């Protein structure tokens, strides 16, 4: 009997430490699992918080329209001497409790001859800091196709519908008053004339002569700016005729840059050097015989009648010119997020 009691004691001495080790191991494993779960949860919450800052920057008006878009426009209009845009500042009320990281970094890079936008956001959730970076296609791909002349009837099929939609959007929304036009750019928006001529007055001034059939004398504006933002809207049932150069004045080269949008026909009647964007909607673009042109940028139309015009070698695609003056066009900057990940 005594021998059996001693045997039981020995078994207890062996089993009890083993049980204690198992209990301690289970406790450690449970605590470790809890820590991992909590850390994973904090990491996920921190990631989503940083991701949310990027989505707010792209989609909320107070961040996109009031901060990001003006910063992008400023960058492109200063090319080729631009600095990286300034950071976006997230309002305190839009931050998670305890998160004081209120900056979204804005980076513009060149990728495959296109401009790519990168937004970098950080978030602090319960002491865990996460960095998220997003990759965004920025410019409407039509403008980066490197084609100097875009015509609805001759463009590649994959762009045709997009170009038609773009012209419709431009016609609806283009305006010289809502694009932060600098004071040094001459601006004109007309919807009351059907015959308009832009000519060089002398070495200092340019002249725009506007006329309609009911007028006895034309309306005349003069300006000395080398950059222009001209919008000529249709008047009545017939297309507007816009002439660059007056045949009745001495033949001098007209040198300008900027953006010209015409709802009608454009006829170039004098030697013309232009840097920027020219758009003719519901009309054609014609260049008179023996006229020299040097156009760097892009020309857009939906009604080219003379196919030889498309083959001209004096109209050259210029990336920087398109970027600079495209910022005045609706539908030019179109951010499309294609990748977002932790850094």
C-alpha cells in the first residue's frame, strides 16, 4: 500500500510540471495571438485611414477642386520650369482620433511619355504608422496620343467616341471666367457675331474685328498680349467664320500662343506661328495657299474635309504646350486611379 502511494506521488510530480508547462504555453500562445490580432487590426485600420485620405483628395471638392486641381494647373502652366506641387492638407475633422498626419504628398512623374500622378499618405492608428502610395493616370489619353491633328473622322477607332464626348464637354463647359486665367493672357468670349477676323495691327497690337449682318460698323478689340484664350461660340444657324489674318492688310507673320476654340470654320490667311491648342467644332480648318504655318501643340476638329491637311508637316505635336494650355480645357485633367498599395 505504501509502495503504491509512493508511485502515485511520483506520477503527480511528473504530470503537474507537464500540465503547468502546457498551461503556460497555451497562455503565451493566446497572448501572442491576441497581440498579433490587435497589431493586424491596427495595421488594417491604419492602412484604410491612409487610403481614405487619398480618396478624399481625389473625390471631395474641398480637396480636389480647392487644393489638388489648382496645384496641378499651376504646375503645368509653369512648364518647363515647374516645381513639384505642394502637399494637400487634410482638415482636422476628417482625421481619425489620435492621427495628426494631415499631409498628402503630391508627386508628378514622367512615365512612357505621359504624366503620372502619385499621392502618398500616412496614417497613425494607435501608434502604428502606415504609408500608402497611389498611382494615377492624370491626363485624358487623347491629349497624350502624340498626334498633332485630332479629327473625329480620321482618329483611331478606340479614341473616336472619347473625342466626340470630349468636344461635347468642352462646348458645354469651356469658359474664360472659371479657369483661373492669368491677367497676362488676353481673354475673349463671343456669341454675337458670325464673321470674326484676328489680325496683326502693328508691331505692338493685335486686332479682333467682329461683325454680323445687322451691323453697319464692326466691333473692334485691340490687345498687345502674346498669349490668348479665345472662345467663339456659334451665332444663328450658320457656322461662325473665324479668319486668322486680313487679306486687305500687309502680310506680316502673326505670332501667338494659347488656346483658340471656335464653333465654326477657321481660315488661316496669313503666315501664322502658334504654340498651344486650336479647336474647331462643327466646322473645318483651312490654310490658304502659299501660307506658311508653324503650329506647335495640337489641333482638334470634327470636320476635316481636305485630307491633305492631316499630312501637313508644319503642325507638330508639343507635349509641354499641350500640358500648359490644356489646363484651361474641361476634360483635360482626368485622374484615374489604377493602383494603390502600402509602401
